[in-house]
C-alpha cells in the first residue's frame, strides 16, 4: 500500500501502513489540497501564490518552495538526497501531484458511485455503503472559504447526495424500506430543496405500511417548495402522491421478493416442456436478448454477442420467416449514432437483407408486412453512419409500411430507425425533435416504455441543439423517471452528459465546474457496454469547452482522440506550432461522419482553416454548416458544444469576403484563435 490522500473531510495523508503523515501547517495542507484539486495537472507557482494569499508577501515564491520541500520530505521520507521527487514533482512553471488513480479517496468515491449504477441492488448497496463510509466530514473541510476549492467541494457534495439517494433506492429495491426511513428522514431534513429526497422518503414510508406518514411528507414538501421557493413540486412528487392515494400496484415492492422464485419455476417448466432443439427456443432467446440489452453494461455486451449467434442459427435452419422473427424481435432503439461494433452491425444488416429477399411475397400478408417493417427498421438502425443510402431508404420504407398497418409498436420501431437516419445534412435538429415528439406521444398512449424513453432522449438532444434547455431539462427528467421506474440504468449515462453540456452551454458554472461535470459523466461510460461512445469523447468535450473560453487543454498532446482524431489533429499541430503539417492534415481531412457530432467536427475544421487561411476548407465548412445556422454546434449530441454555429459562420464569412454573406448581425464571435504553445 502506497501513500494515500484524504479530502473527504479535513485534508490528510496516510503512509503505506495506514498511519497519518504529519503535514505541518495549514499552508502546507493548502498546497497539497490545491494540487489534488488539479488532478495531476501542473499548477503554476504564480497560481499557488494567488490561491494561498489575499496579499502575497514579498517572499511568496520562496515560501511556496519551502512548503513543497517540506511536503516532499513528509511524503517521501526515504528518498535519497538530490534525487528527483516521484510524487510531488516540479514540471514547467509549477508543481503537480503524480498520485495513482486509487490514491485519493475522492477519486475512488467517484468511480465507486459510477460503478454501482451498473450493479445489482445487492452488490451496489455494499459498494455504496463502503464508499459513503469514506466521508469524514465536508470535502476539503478546512478550505471551505477558498475560491479554488469551492467548485470541487460543491461537485463532491452533490455526488455524495446522489450516492445517498441511490443507496436508499437500492434498499427499497431489496425490500428494506423500513430500514431506509431514518436515513432518508435525516437526508430530507438536511437538504429540503432536493425533491428526490422527499420522493424516496415518502416511498419508503408507504412501503413500510405508513401511508398517512407518506402523504404527510409529500404535503410538507409541497408547502416548503411553494412557500420558500415559489415553485410547485415536480412531476415525480405529484405522480407519487397520486399513486399513493390510489394505492397503485407498482408501488408495492413485495412482488420483487417472489420474482426470483417465479423466474426459476417458469424457466424450469420451459426446459421441461420445450425440446432443446426446438425452433421456439430461438424466438424466446431473441426476446430475452432484447430485454437483456436494456439492463446495463454487462447485459448489453452479452446481448450483442449472442444476438449474432441466434440469427446465424435461424438462418442455418433455412426458414426465412423464423429468421425474420428472430432478427425483428431485437427491437432495441439507439440514441447514439456511432455503432458499438461496426463488424457485427454489418453482419446483422447482411442477414436482414438476405431474409428480406427470401420472404415469400404475398404469403400471410399482414404478418409478412410486419416482418418486413422489422427487418427494414433493423437495417436502418444498424446502418448508422453508412453513406451507401441503404439505411435511409430502409427507414423510409419501414415508416411507410408501419403507418399503413396502423401498428403502434411497429411504427415506434420504424421511427427509431428513421431517427438514426436523419443526419444526411447538418441542421436537422428540428426534424429529429418532431420524431421524438411523435415517439413520446405514441409510446405513452400504448405503453411502449422503451420507445417513450427514446423519444424523451431524442427531444433532450434536439432541444439542446436549439438552445431550449428548459424543454430539454423536462425531457431529461422524464427519461430519468421512466428509467428508475422501469430499470433502465443506461439512461443515466446520457442524462449525466446532458447536465454537463447544460452547465457548459448556459455558462452557469465555471470552466472548472463544467470540466468536472464532463469527467463525472465520462466515468459513467466505464463498463456501460457502449464502446462506440467511449473513446475520445471526454477529450473532445474538454477541447470544445476550453476552445470556447480561449484556452487549450494542458493534456491536448497526450489525449486519446479515438475516432475524432482527424478533425482534432490540425488544431493539435497548430498548438505545437507545426503549421506545415497542420495544413497538410487539413487538406487531407475527410467529411465528418453523418451523425450527432457532424456540426461540431465541421466547426473544428473551420477554426483550423481560419488560422491557416485555407480558403478551400473554409468554403466547404461554410457550405456544410449553413443549414445549421440556428443551432448550437455539437449540442444536438446532448454531450458537448462549440457554441452557436452562426458565430462560426460569421467568422468564415468575414474571412471569405462579402460574397459569402454574414449569417446574423450578432456579435457572438468565438473568443479564441489557436496559438502555438
């Protein structure tokens, strides 16, 4: 065990045996705390001085060096004289703490909370109990009044409150409602503005047989919100009150206790009744894989892996109608437009195409047409990013047939494929918003929960692109409500990214707060089973954030840009003052993929072209971005933004000359230019 650091309470450090390390005076601890906040990045000496003193003394630089030297002696007492420090290092204009990923309790806490989201209630409860036990008091307790600690303290406090509420949810899921009541009562009393605290407390009381107390809690919450804040309770509290009044069946968790027994008995009966080689097993398996795919990271990965095997097994039997049912049963919608496994997607598309061709025309007409819709919608979904035109054609055909058949479930599946194929040019956020609205309305009427969640997420993305964050907030909240009620843990990945984007785009937080929110969102991708979303997304979001604020991320040279590397490379080369290489990279730049980040990648290309004076690329970017003049670049992803597309177009117009035309008279220009170093 190496050196460990604690910031979830007073700042402290422990040696390899767990003994406390003497850190001397408050300014020594302040230096250590400030470096921990920086998360491995270099903090210049000048910044340390500004953070340590309101009015720095004449010998401030020497004092900082003294503090650092004392910390080094305390943290590495056995380091030989005149050998470089390994933990608290000097780098460039300042110092950095090179601590391991598990060395700081706050960092371990973040990962534990993110990991618990994908665990079963039994496993997740233990993980959160352990993580919450690491708190010894308010984070960075002795630095509560320091500006440099404020954002990190707030972020960690919010994450702790979230963990407390998820811990309570897991207790409720395990039928331990009465046990959850005391902790939730204290939580709601200590944080009376958190509606989720009141909702969970009322639900725990109701499940403990205390219906009157549950209603009293909800009425107390309503009075507090109305009297103190002048706002009505949100939909979650209103719906819970209504459900308690009518004693809705879904509020009773007792059915969960019997679920395991029912499952075991039913699967045993199925094994006895259905022969191991029966074709019915393939159809049943396909349905189970669909349900498995929405349960979380491990389930999604397993569902993808076994899906291809099921399709290939059906094809081997030579029964096109059976194969169509097996392929079409996996009606799992997608909200991210980059495939998690392009090779597997291509195999599914090929199988669906062969099956479409093999279906006997005119045979069992209604069922035949329904099978065609499912195959076409599958092709549309799995062809995301394909430029052949097959995906859009399949999406339009699926929608047309589904509307003619007047089948809500088929139409919802077809609309999900249509959404994935609505990226043939920039500026289509309003069209996607229409699709999302129809999905929400259709699914709500017919109880299609998975597609209702999809509709809310689509609208969350689309309204973000249109800078309507009030409406986007409502859809994010409704998607989360449905996700909790119907156990869809992956929804939280997308809403966490949305909240980071919102903090960034609206300017309601500092750059540091937005960056912390992005990092927290990225942590939720670990183990989520979505490789198409993982690589490169966090560095891309941080790059966009910093560029909008006239900064270059300190880790710009070392980041893994994943699939976004071609569009970032010219900017990285410019930051290194390698203009000739940047110009060559820009000339070789392909068109961005037609997906949720098209506008953002075009804007990155535009910024490099403006700096290099590459007129050809400027003209390409201007033409591509013009249809999106009224949107926020990249915000349609629900993940990141480069600000108003109009600002980029105006910069391009100014460089290209009067013939290109100015998009708006707005003065909202981007505040940066790429500079070396």
